[in-house]
């Protein structure tokens, strides 16, 4: 069973309740759950690449932890960073 995402509500629920609801229910509840189209492992790789490419480093640690939960290995993360260095760095 997949753990329900509550980060939006936990962090922004009082300040921006609609954003928190969309983050938790739509992004993580609907988009991330479409594993027949793209596995959580692959979504995590794509998300890490997008965050690193966009310079959104404040989110990288959390998505590395999520990626590990989705089966991404330390070696894969190192390879993602190495590969991206030649395209975005």
C-alpha cells in the first residue's frame, strides 16, 4: 500500500490550502500513482533531473529520499548527477 502524501497539507495547509490539496491529491495522489504509464522509480529519476537542472536544490534531498524508497540506488543518483553535469552544469 502506498503511503498517502501529506507534505503539502503539513507544510502549507493553513497558508495555502488549495495548493496543499492539489500537491497532495493531484500531483502525488493522481500523477505519481500512474505506474502503468511510468514507474515511480522512473518518475523519481525524472524529478531529480528536473530539480537539479532547474537549480531547485532545496527539494533535491526530499526527492532523493523518495527516490530511494522507489528503488533508486546511490550509484544511480551519482550517475544522474554525473550525466547532468555535462548538460546543465
